[in-house]
């Protein structure tokens, strides 16, 4: 592929490796495909926390690859309430959907300071035409977003408050572990209780009570921007967490 390779900021090369880790967790990526991804990047941008990176219903000419930080998809109601519908972590393409949809029906915002890579849709089009295996991996990525949305819908509709919070913490542990940002003892998480409440559809007071119960049960402690997991098995049990919806098995037949 004859695409321009941008000048990458210090640290970006290490951060884009998280994207490759995410892809390789599910399928093989060749050296040619890796280079195609690097070459497809148009520019690198940094945003502060609470910044709307992709506004709803605005046509996009590029998709956004999250290199560092945490972002969310969300919708606001007229009364000021907000529902977060998915979180994105380092290594995620947050809006591959805009390549085919052209605009999103929701906003995408940073929840922490973030560094992103913009990939013009024209470059993604060339990838789809020239690299079918990589195209399938990115197709898988959008299917995975749908699977995560379904699991969140179950939480909002049927799980108890305790299970909702535990489920969110389990999912983030599994997804961050793929890209080397978590282990079985925990991970860094710069979310406020308000932001957690917007993910799980509970009040701030309810989330505070659930977190206190989980801490007092000796399962997990969320303080100072870190999720300290003291009993991962118990946390998963509280959530009825089944990681199969994250499709973590590596496939050689993508």
C-alpha cells in the first residue's frame, strides 16, 4: 500500500502496539498488514478529559483509533441524564462503524486525557480492497462491539446493582489484560463514581453502596484511580461473568 506514514509522537509507536495485541488476540496479523495499519494513520491528536471527539450526526471522513486513555459512547436525554453504552480502552477503534455509516447516532467522548490516531476512510477503503484478512479482523471488531452492547443491555434490564458494577469491572479487567494494562490483581481506572453510574444505569448513591459492599466483602477495592482485585473468582461470580461474549480465543481461520 502506498500510503503516507506520518511522523509519530514520542510514545505513540509503543501505544499502537496495543492495537496489534488486540488484533492478534483473535487472529494472525502479518508484517505487511501491520505496516498497512501504521501507514493508514493520517494524524495523531491529544484530547483532555470530557472532550467530545466525535459528535452525533456529524459526517466523518476518518475513524479514530484510541492509543491511550479511556473513551465512551453515550447518549444524553433532554432532562440531562446520560447513558454510556460502551467504554473503549487503549487499542480500540472507537468508530469503525462510521466508515460504512458515515456518521454516528451517538456521541463519543474522552473520560480521561487521550491520545488518538485518525485513520482517513479512504485509507480504510484501500485496506478493505487489498488486505482481506485484516478486513475480516476489523469486521470482527464491529461485531464484538455489538456483543458488548448486548451484554450491557442485559445488565441494564435484568442484573442487580451489585452484578452490574461487578460485570463492568470484570469486562474492563479482561479487555485491558489483552493489551497488557491489567492482570488478575487489578488495573488503573480513572473513572468517577458518576461515570460508573452512567455506565450501569444506577444513581451515584447506589454505586457508592455497591462499591462499599464489594470492598467489605474482600472482593475488590476501587480507590485512587485503581481497581485492586483481591478475589477475581468472587468478582466474576458476583457478576455471573462469562467471558465468552468477548471472543478471546485466537483463531487462525479469520
